C-alpha cells in the first residue's frame, strides 16, 4: 500500500488535568485564528504608518515603498481575515527575510540594537501561516479556495 493511501493518525497526549478537556475542546480551534490576528494586526499597524507617509520608506524608491505598504497594510488585513492567506503570508515572509538578512543582520540579534530579532520572529510566524493557510475559521475556507 502506498503512503498516499494511509491515514495519518494523530495522538494527543493525555491531559495531566483531565477536567480541562472541555475547555481545550473550545479554545484549541481558536489558536490559529489568534495567530493570524497577531500577525495581521501587527502588519496593519506598520502598514498604516506607511499609508500615512504616502508609501514612502526611507532608503527605498517610491515604487518599492508603495509595494511594501500594499504587502503590510493590505496583506495584514487579508491575513487577519484569512483571505488570500498563503499569498500574503508568503509575501510577508519574503519581505521579513530581506529585512533580516540584508537590512539588520550586520547589527546582530538584539532588537534594541537594530538587530534582526523582531523581523526574524515575524518572518517565521508569517512563514508558518503561509505553509498552513487560513485554517478552519477563514474566508479562504468559506470560499472553498486557497493557493
């Protein structure tokens, strides 16, 4: 039998405090929308600052600043809603990889010294979202389509 015909069996660990099962049954499905909200809201805030500056980003041509504004502000809204989730999360991952390795790497890890700590964390979260997609509570799921 090929691997494609086998079902994947997921075994949850036994709870140390079994009385929490009903609580976890309610809240665990909300974990992915919460991750999308954290990532998307963060991007919306950063993108909004660029919107207010007319898409300008110090040290970059105007067209690139407008592109980053679209990725962060528009992408943040879409990631939060779970709409075109994989596309925008992948775009954010690429942006954060650029920022990590080109803009901030030489400053070291710590964010307090303009290091890459912060952008690396957001890049990894957006990559996880790109790999997983919008999840159960998303517009992508409601539409029945995603990348």
